[in-house]
């Protein structure tokens, strides 16, 4: 074998992700609102791009979309036909873990779907407009943080060196209103006596909201009881034994507090009226309504699906401006840059059009597979995986996963994340067709909601679910119950005892 250097020619195939292809794939995983922000940046960067207002004929919750389900929606804007001959690669590419990351566990082969329901399920609560109706102004964020609110009060109640100590203490109060640092550590750090730090903290604990500056839950509730002039020895002993309150041990509480049943019930009702997290009313972000990316409505001839055009502005290529710039005198570098901008603009418009086509195609298959849910509710939700949808529309699982990420669908039954429709299967106890885990969760929630005074144990729930045709184990029932935020039978029985106290 020769060890001398030489030159060899080899021919091989490899998958190369161009910047344009990477951009198109990223667009798939973005919601409409995120795409809007992305387009704003692109328009600022590329002088040949301009945004036109969204069409005013977008679908709403109260009107039916005009277009039925179809594999290919309306054709792209005629502007695309005048674009350059830039290569248009398919967005459906099978990338391995080495060349492309996974957006979610569902990307893995055979991965179970994720439960992303918003919990709306079509049930809308009527907002009262009378005197007893909710005060919607109280939901508005004032923009004032808890720290700023406390500092403003400290500026009027404390002065001198104590104000510096108060500012340091306030800086150690978390968003829930609790002091998270040790007073001894603060005193050592500031070089002041511990008693002085305690005096300043006592002043801070008189600020609004009541209970702020507490070091634990018991102290927080005690501060609120003192403010309400309800902190007598019996209430003090009740607050000192919150663990017994949580367990519902009324017998021991009556003995420790030395009260009868009526007084104990009154004290527990008083305790429930206190706020365990007084600081949370300040500095929180305002509640943001989820904007749907898709609308689904029942039509006489099938189902209608539309992209929410109200949140997705149209992007056009200003060719007249390109002609004007290209006809002007300039060096080769300027003309090359202008050509790159035109190619980038054309590719972006095509990528957006292909993104909409792909989303419509995936959503149409989801509606087809889960038609029972849209007609009859969650009880008819079928087991569904990314692979089933991908095989039906001849795309890769990773493409379907990116399409269903961060996107919401609005229908007559409510607002749902597209991931909600992908659930694992539960076999039927009668050997019939498998049902989805979401349908089993709905059945568990309904059974517990109607249990009344007779609390159902997990074993009883298993028997009732088996009678309904669900072949499910006790540990699975416990897992689903905990996922729904429902306590065990013991916890529910203690809560029921406290309610009746």
C-alpha cells in the first residue's frame, strides 16, 4: 500500500439545509401571532417587502367559513408566478437528531400525544352585568409591581437609615408576598442589630396588602386575622395547627382550640376568607387571550376550515421599487445585494403560502379523524398519533409535529390546541374499539363530580369505568385523577367534612 500523498475524486449524496429551507421549517412551528412578529422583522430588513392589511373577510366565531375541507386551499398570489427561479424544496423533510432538533416528545417514533386542552370545552360562563356581576376592572393590571407598591408606602412611613433597611427587606420579598431571606443574614449583611431589622419588618407587615412580609403561611394568616380583629387565643391555636386543618382532623382541633362545633366552623370559614398569597395581586402579567390560528365550522356539505387571516398579514414584493433601484447606477456589490433581497422576498412569500397549505392539510386530516369529537364531544375523541396523520397526508411525523405546535383551533365546542387531539389509546374491556385517554379522563371527572356524599375510591372508579367499557387499571385511574387536579378519596372526604363543619 502506497503511503504517498495523492488526490482522489469521490461522489456522494448529502442533505444540505439551506438558510431558506431552515427559515421555512421554522415558520411551520410558529403561531400566527409569532409569524406576524417575524414578518415585521423581515419587512424592516428587506426594503422590497411590504405588508398589506389583512383581508376584512376573515372568519369569526359566529359565521361559517366559505371554503370546505380540501387538500389544497386557494392558489398563491399571482405575484408568486412572477418570482425568480429559486429552488423550492419541500418542507416535509425527515431530519435526524444530528441535523435537526425535536420540538416535543411527540416527535419521537411512537411517542404519545400531548394533552394540550385549554379546558374550555365549549362551556362559556355568563358574565353578569348587574350589581352581583363580576368586576372586570379588577382583572386589569395596574402595571405597579409589588416592590414598587411597598417602596411607595415605606417612603411615607419610614425615614432615615431604617428606609435603607426597609428597601433591602422589600427586595427579598417574593411575588407572593413572603420574605425569603433570614433576618439574621440581612442584619449581618447590613451591619445592623437584629432587633432593628425586626422593627422595620414589623412596620412593613402593616403595609397593604395585608399579610405581606410574612415568613411563612401561618404568619401571613395571623397578620390578616389581626387586621380583621379576629386574632384571639383560639384563632391563634387554629393557625398554629394548619396541618390538622389540612387533614380535616376536627376532633383534635376542637380539643386544642377549646371551642364547640359551631365556633370551630366559624373560625374555619374566617380562615378560608384570608389570602394565602397576598402579593400575587400585584405585578402579574395581564391575562392574554389565546388567539385561534384556525377556524372549524360545520357546513351542509362537510366541514369548513380556514386560517385566521386577521392575525396573519399579507406580504407582497414591491417589484416597482425593485425596477427603480435596479435601473439606477450602482456597483456590482449593490446590484448583487438587491438580487439577494429579491430572491429572499420571493422565497418568503412562497414559504408563507406553503405553510398555510401544510397547516390546512394537517388540520383537515385531524378533523376527519376526530369528527366524532366535533359532533358529539370529548367522549367520542379517538386515539390518534402523529404517525397516523403523517401517513394519511404522506408527510413526515416531524412536519406534523411542527404544524401542531403552538397553534389553536376554534370550533363550536371551544378553543383547543392542535396537540389536544393526539391522545394515547385505552383498550375496551369488551374487546371493541379502543378509546382515547382524554375520553377516560372526562368519564373520571364526570363520575367524581356526581359522587355526592358517597366518596368514590379509585377501586370503585375502576369498577364503574369497566362497566362503561373502559379496560383500565387502578394506577392509571390514579394517574389520570391527579392529572385532572382531583384529590384522592381521603382528601375529598376531608374536604367535604371541612365544608360541612
